[in-house]
C-alpha cells in the first residue's frame, strides 16, 4: 500500500477563493474510504486524530482515535460522546469509516489554511430525534454512519467543494441553514432549501 505522498497518484487542484491553489493526492484516498472499516487509509498516515466542536453542547474534542494499527479507546470514546444524540443523551459507536473520512478532509484543510475544527451540528440520532427533526427513514444517522457539519471560516461554496472532493456516500446541501450532510452509505446527493424539513434525496446517475 502506498504512502500518503503517492497514494492514488492523482493530484487535485482545489481553489479556495482568493487562497492559493492546493494540490492534493485526494483522488485515490476517497475510494478507499468507501469500505468504511479500520485500515482503509494508508498505514503511512500514522496516528489519526480529529478536532471537532459541538456548539449545541458547548463542547470541543481533540482526540487520537486510531494509532499503531488499532482503535484508541479513550479518543474514540470521547468522539462517540461528542457525537451523541443530545436530546436523549444516548451514545452510539460511530463508524470508523466516517471518522477516517473526517480525518482525510481535515488534513486537506489543514494543509490549505490554518488548522480549524469541524463544527458538528448533528451526529448520532435515535429514531425519536430523527423523526422530530424531519429526518428520512431509514435513519442513517442512527447507524453511526452520518453527520451534519460545517467548517466555519470557509464560505459555503468552499465547504461544498471540499465535500465533493471527498464524497464517498451521501452528500446533502442545506444552503439556507449553511450546513452539509455527509455519510458513508450509498452514493447519492441532494439539495434541500429552507430552514427545516427532510431532504428530498435523489440518486446520482
């Protein structure tokens, strides 16, 4: 398996507004994440960590969740806690594939601009909470495969560009809410206008 500098041997140019164009080997990395399992990333990446904030809970976590070929229990537990259904205070194990996807996106962003956390707006949802917020069924949030998020400090177009660069499953765009959905389920995309309501998902051809 190739290291991070050569993985996939495809470079993508990502223009962030007036920011300098960044060349990244992201093209080969994203398909590996579709597997949504431990070890999907090249071993050369070393420890995997995430920096995530949850405004609704006024909490922030910077944690290593994977190192030396195995899950790091303390860091993984901290992320699961942050991703909990806040309404019902219930935790659920989050898919390592989703965390790996977040890690890859964050590393891309760290190289392009100053490090910043991912702002988590919704993580795990029970069926009760999913129904309350107008989420569709089956509840992919309830499987630990999805999150709603945004990177503050980036315009929505740049957030969308980053999400599309690393899309491996579902991608939802909520322009009026200034938020995105991503998951490691089947490949599809949608746009939902308005402040609330369920996405009218449509499969990508």
